């Protein structure tokens, strides 16, 4: 399963959904997880799952896992697109690592290239 995992700074939370939609189109088949960290240090997280994978991976479940890492609770949306947030944007990388670990656990194979893409991805 391809995973595009990024932390971005200075992107409005409402704009993260568009970034995830774009990432899903680029991937074709895969999962996109983007954490936006605000100037106040809060984290907003959006997870997108391409339609061919929603029977295996639930974006809401993945968003909740990421939210826990940044001190948030819950998360909501649809199986293909969900969002969550938390007060601790400094832990954005841990949120993406938790999501990658869940994907690796459910899919059996490690997420492809999660580390390299995450390092390359601060906008």
C-alpha cells in the first residue's frame, strides 16, 4: 500500500482536504495522511483512502489513531476521507508514524516510502 505522509506548516485546516484529494489522485491507489500545524502549535489531520482500499482501511479509524498522538480525541468523516485534530502539533511526526504502523499492521506489508516522503514534505 502506498502511503503519502506529510507535515505541513501554515496551511489552513480547511485547505488540508484539498491537499489530501490531490494526493489521492497522484497515488491512484493508496492512503494520504497530512498533518497541518498551525502557528499556535495545534495539529489538524486529514486522512484520505482511495476507493479501492476502503474495504481494508477506514480513514476515520486512521484519523483517530493520528489524533491520539497529537493529544486529540475522536475524528470523523467517511471511510474515504476523515479529519481530526489535537492541541500538540509538535507530535505531528508521531501521528504519521502511528498511522503508518497501523497500515503496516493491517496490510501485512510495510507502507512504501513513508519515511522518505515525510521528510521531503514540509511545504
